C-alpha cells in the first residue's frame, strides 16, 4: 500500500517522528549485555531519555490523526470509518505476527497457547483507533477535558489499586491476566509495559497530541503556532512534574504524570523544530530523520523483523565482538552496534524517501 506524497507535508513533524522512530530502533537493538543508562528504560519509577521515544511517537500520532481527519472535515462517513478500522486491524495483526515470527524462528510454528497479544504496535493501533473515532463522534472542544478526566481517573485508580507495586498484586497485572491470560502477556516482568488497562492513559496521551494538532493547524500564523504549542507544552510538563510527589513518573504503568510530562516535552520539542525548520528554514541537518519520518511504521516493523532474523541466525554475537575488538569500552561498543543497525534501516528507507513513496501501515 503505497502512494506518492502529492501534498506538502509538515516537515518538522516528519523530523520529530523520524527522531522518535530512530530512537525506538536504537533502544531496542543494543549490541551487547551492557548499555548506557540513557539507552535503557527505567527499572520502575523515574524516567530516562530512552523512556521518551514511545510517548513522543504517540503524541505525534495524535497530531497526525488531526491532520489526516481534517481532510475529511471530521465527518464519520463509511469510507473514513472503514479506513480507520482497516488500518487498526492491519497494525494489530502485524504486531501479533512479529511475535509469531519470533517463535517460528525458534522452531515453534504454532505458539498459540503462549503467543503474546500485547506490544508496541498493538498499543499504537488501539490508541489510533480510539482517538480517531472520538475525533469523529465527539466535539473537539471536549477532547482535552476527556483526556484530563481519563488521566485523573487513572491516577485515582493507581492510588487505590496498588498501582505502583512492581509485582502481581498490582491490579493492572490482575486485570491483564484476567482478560488476556498470563501466557499472552509480557513475560519478563509481572507488569506488562503495553498492558491492556494501561492503554487507557495512552489513549488520553494521544488525545493531547490531537488537541495540539488542532492548535497547530488552526492558529493563524506560524509564530502563533510555535508560541502556542511551546507554552502548552511547558504547562503540561510543569503540571506533570508538580504531581510527581503523589504520582511518580512511571512508563511501565503509563502514570498520569508520565503522560503529562512527556506530552509537554514533545510539544516543546515540536515547537522548537517548527521554529528552526519551518520558520528559519534550517533543513539540511535533518535529512536522515526525514527518511525515518515519512515511513515510520514500515521501518520500525522492518527493524523488528531484521532483529529477530539476526538473533535467530546467531550472527549478532560475532558482529558485536568484532565491534568490541575495535572499541574497548563495552558500553560504547553496544551503542555503536545500535547506531550501525539504525544506519542500515536508514539505508533501507532512503530509496523510498528519494522517490517520495509513503508506505502506509
């Protein structure tokens, strides 16, 4: 499913999307057993630079959803509804298929009893679907309030349901196990980082991005867009940080403060990029990120599949050891492997970028 980019795209949005996708690929593909702390997710409470990439992507997806549905005047026609459902189902199935492919590479062709049903792509699909239908059927002036109500309700739930416990007594874990079954969840920790119930604050997160997309598209002038978005981001980030005493930042449960803080940071970064790229016209530095930004999900899926193949064939350790023989520091050697992997993905995406082909998932 490809189409030529016939219309001019918001370049700064493509760049930020590209930065986040490249970041997701980096943090998912460490070369060795040791990685810099900044390239690892926080163990529980707290936030590292690595924790920013996925929430930034959801925020950008919210902006993109506004831009995409604006073309249809937010009217819930049959073709629009079918397009949303088709894209949601496709992304969901690709996410599950990636997990299935990993089992196939290990010789287990029918892993249905323990196939993971959650994941990054699955969360992206659910957030996209929910935000799109809410945008079609609910007045947009209420979407920001709805996001606030969801986050407030979720915060109350966390405080009353042992939501910050990093074990199976956490009601998030209890709900996910009851609905999906323990064998179909993330097995490396009791709390699934892309669990079903914690998708609710992620939907609110995407709605905040949608509201910021409305701000960007409806503001009269570019300087108003930039200032409005930056101020909005600063307020969101400030509220998020102010509430961390009661509700600590936590990516794995997608705490309300995590959603507010990362949305704020993403909005401020988007405003900064708009200033330098769209207002000042400084575009030469961001070509590589454009490559990732125009085909984000395709390159992310390709990276996941390639990583599985590399792991299954056993060639990853020799490659890392070869790098380690040249780079003595094991942390740096691991990071070099990650950067080389990202470079390989950039090389795969560059021909599509040159031909202005957008592979839509």
